[in-house]
């Protein structure tokens, strides 16, 4: 009898901590109900327009869906097709990773160091220089400049210069030759990359507590590089994280530059990216299940890159 009486009590023991945590959570929510009420509209909008589409795309990636018929479950067929049968996708992955590895870190460091240098200027000069560096990212017809510079006839600026000085005898088809296309797209992307992250770094440098620099000088910081590593960078971790997310997103989401510079699709898919591939199957062929699988792979790549960058940024100043 004692054993039987003890069984329900033993079964109820693991549930006691759960009930305690749930009651504690309910108490906190009740205590801060006004704050949750104020945040509710944002969370609702975030869920409807961000979280729900991501979950929906992940679900559709396991189906065949052409927008005319109901989705049909195909399991892992879309992913098997992506990595085994779709050679163009593998080219797109290679090009996208090259973009991310080359343009991402270079543009990120360029944004920070330019902001760091500009921060030392007087306010009026700083405002003018900031506008000059930021202007390419908001220029609507920026591609036209590079199209004229790399035009494939003798009137293109690059060809005209090389022919005039005897480096080449006939014009080079810069935007049609697979040997040059990817490098040119990277160059244009770097020129356009001084955007939101650049402004965030300038804002972070402007809002830094100057007393930290004075305290660092007393504690043994002797030069600007030590000040940068031990004081400036740790003080700007939120801006550094924001800038990293923006630059990673921009480097993985390259598509408009390739379409405007070399057309769609690019010759021999030399400048084809994952987003170009996604646009092909999602907006042209309307194979939404397959396009969702492409989007899921891109999401995983971007998420993994952000996690790696977060770990690296935590070591700044150590």
C-alpha cells in the first residue's frame, strides 16, 4: 500500500518544477503586461511578414507546387535534385560563396576603417566626405557608369585606355567573357557596398564615450592600434554586429548587379548566383516548391555565416 501510494507522488515530482516555471513565467507576463501589449503589434507584424513566410517556404520546399495546383508532397526530392542533378545550382553556389568570401570581409573592413578615418575630421568636412562615400549605394543608375567603363567596343573607357597605351590591339568583351565577368561584378559590388553598415559605424564612433580613451591611456594604451582593439571595437560591438549582418546579407543576396551588368542568365552562368537561380525558378518558371528549396539552402548559408561572425566578434578586445 505504501508503495502504491508513493507511485503517484513520484510521478508528480518531475512536473513540479515545470509548474513552478510556468507560474513564474505567467507572473512575469502579468507584471509586465503593458510592455507586452506595446510590443504585440510589432511581434504580430514580424510573425506575419517574416517568420511565417520563412516557415511556409521551408514547408513548401518538400512539395511540388506550380501555383495552379495544390502542393504535392515529394519529400527530399527537391534537395536531391538541387545537389545531384542541377549543375547550374552548383555553379551558383560557387559564385555566391566567392562573392561572400571576397566582397563580404573586404567591404566590411573598408566600411569600418573609412568610418574610423572620417571620424577624425571636422564635423562639416566629415558630413561631406560621408555623403561622397555613401552616394554610390543610393545612386539609381550606378550600373550605367560601369557599363560604359567596361563597354566591349573601343569607346569603352577601359578598352580605349588600354588600346591607346598599346596594352591590347583590339577591344576586350569585358562583360561577355566568363574570364572577367565575376571579377568585374565583385568590383562593382564593393563600390556599392558602403551603405547602411558604413553609416552605422560612423554613428557608433560618434556615440563612443571619450572617457574610455582617457582611462585606457592611464591603464597603458600607448598607440592608436591598441586603442582601436581594446577600447573602440569592444565599445562598438552592437554596431559591428549590425554591420556584419548587413554585409553578409548583401554579399549572399547579390543578384541585381549581375542582371544589370551581364544580363540574365549570364554567359555560361559565369556570374550566376543563388538569388539569380531562385528568381529563375520562382518568378519565371513558377516551380515554387523547388524555389523554396533554393531559398532554404540560402537561408541556412546566411544563418551559418552569421553564427560564425558572432563567435568571432565576441573575441574582439580579448
